[in-house]
C-alpha cells in the first residue's frame, strides 16, 4: 500500500521542472512518502556517511513522474558557540541529509551523471516499477573560510562537489529546498543552508 501511494504521488502528467505545474508534498502524502523512502534507504548495504535523519523536517516536490524529496540530518546545525561542531567540520564533512529524486538526474559541470555514479533503488507495486536515485549530502570546508556541498551517489567517494554562495537569512531553517526551472527539461534544486549559504544542484529530466 505504501509503495502504491508513492507511485501515485510521483506519477501524473505534469513536470517538476515546469514551475507552473509544481506541487509541494504536504501533510499525509509527505509523511507517508518520507517513511517509505527511509525504509527503502535502510535496505541499502552501505552509506558513505552515517546519517541521523529528521523525518519531521522532510520536504519534497512532485510533478508527473518527476519528484525530489530531501530529509535533513537532525544534527545539521551550526551555532557560533558550538566549538565542538566547528572543530569537527575542519576535519570531516558535516552530514546535511538524504536527497531522493525520481526521473531527475543531477549534472556535474553541465553533464548529467552516468548511471554508474547513481545509487539507484527500485520500488515496485503490482506491475509498476519506479526507479529512484538517492544521494547523501554533506558540507565540508574547501578553504579556511569557504565551504562546499558534497554530493555522494554510488560508492564511498563524492560524485561531485558544488561551491556555496553567501545568502544570509535570519531565522531560517537549517536547510530548505526549492526547485527552479532553467529550461524545458532542466532545472535547479536550490538549497539554503544554515541561514548563511546557498547551493544550487543542477538537474535534468531523464528522457522517456
């Protein structure tokens, strides 16, 4: 039943990258889709980073067979007085959360990631099957004063890294996601991080 619900959420006739058709997942549909994806993620043999997901902070969008859902890591926060977190970030990536996409492939240097760089999970219901990609997101230092977003797909090494730009927003959540159209079959998943940074993950709709 849960699988059938997820397929229904992500399967209609619209397109996620078309702003006028965009729908945000809310209420029960977001809760049930999030729980289903967490259960699917738990079946993965390994993860590049240990995650502690905050299901109540999940956010997602759908449009046709295309969708994206982000589940933040509950530890992703960075208070100025938190010396331990600041020290840890100097030496290793800080988990941001888990990103799931349906019929959307991220691009690295304007080229869509190949399947061997994608961690793919198949979800089946009756005679229907949906293949989703799951990514682990993390924040790491690139220089003493600059940070970057690390995107892990298949394997333990990052699929690609993205620079962060300053985008201060007081009182903002630790992480938010909003999609933006850039072309007929392309778009950007825009992440606001810690009320201080912005990262843009370019994506392209997979061909039919």
